[in-house]
C-alpha cells in the first residue's frame, strides 16, 4: 500500500485496524505452515498462495476467490476456488 498507492503508515494502520474489526483474523500456527507446504507440493501453487489456502481451510471457508488459481478446483472436499472475473 505504501509503494503502490503511496499511503503513509498511519493511513495503512487505520485501514488495517478497520479490516481486523470487520473480518475474522486467524493466527498463523506451525500446523498452518506445514499444511501450506503440503498444499504447495500437492497442487503446485506457490508457498504464499498455499499459505492463504491453508489458512482458509483452517477457518472452514467454503470459497476462495482468485484470478490466479485454478477456477473450480475443490480442496479437501470443502474449499472451492472461484475466479470472480469469469
């Protein structure tokens, strides 16, 4: 946000605080990291994409919207990847 949109850190903090109030924030545990590595190996996604997917799985999310991941793919029979631009 600071580089792309030229926000200063006080603005970024306000946005982050609002985001935390509006959304469920998950703690990153070692099991999340291990699950992310397993997903990266199994699905050939980057580690960071896999970390987001692992966190979504741990939070029991049903959908993950992404234009970069495989549209329609279902992970662990519960998390479906959807491209919102199709």
